[in-house]
C-alpha cells in the first residue's frame, strides 16, 4: 500500500459524472490502493466501489464525487479525453508544484551534445 500524502488543490471543474469504472480501477492501481482503502478514504461502502468498478451501477452523484476527490487527494489527475493528444480518457499521477521530475537529482546525467540544437530551424523540440 502506498503512503502518499500530498497537499493538493482539487480540480473544481472536474465533471465527476464522467469518471468511468476503468478510470477508477486505473487510479487505484497507480496508487496501490485496494477497494477497502478507497472506500474508507471516500467514506463510501466497499460495495459501492465494487459495483461501480464492475459496471453494475453508477454511484449517486455525492458518492461518485467523494470517490473522485479521494483519488485526486491521493495524487491522481483525471484525463477527460479532450486534451491535445490521443488515447481518450485516463488517469495519471501528478507531481506536486515545485517537485523535481527526477527521483534523485544526484543521479541526473546531462550530456553536452544534448544542449546543442542540431535540428533545422522550425523543427520544434
């Protein structure tokens, strides 16, 4: 079980009703949470989580919002599929503001040839 405790600002515009069962399962997997732990964090019964993830029923708006908020507070962000990329709806972990993307900055290697732009003008990157 992951012990993630982050101070986050939740996305107030997230449409909780668009949270899908597969996004819920994926978010739990990323966070290494079992259904019992998610249920406890969201203050809903385990049955609500089980039925939702199996597609048996969609929880009421309050329960669905509580599930989404619990997952966001634990460190995931939801991708609604309208972002500029392919793949459709999903989830991903996010890093707190100011956090390095490197796990250990002492192990970061930067090669001199990577500092030089060898691409033609307008190539991007």
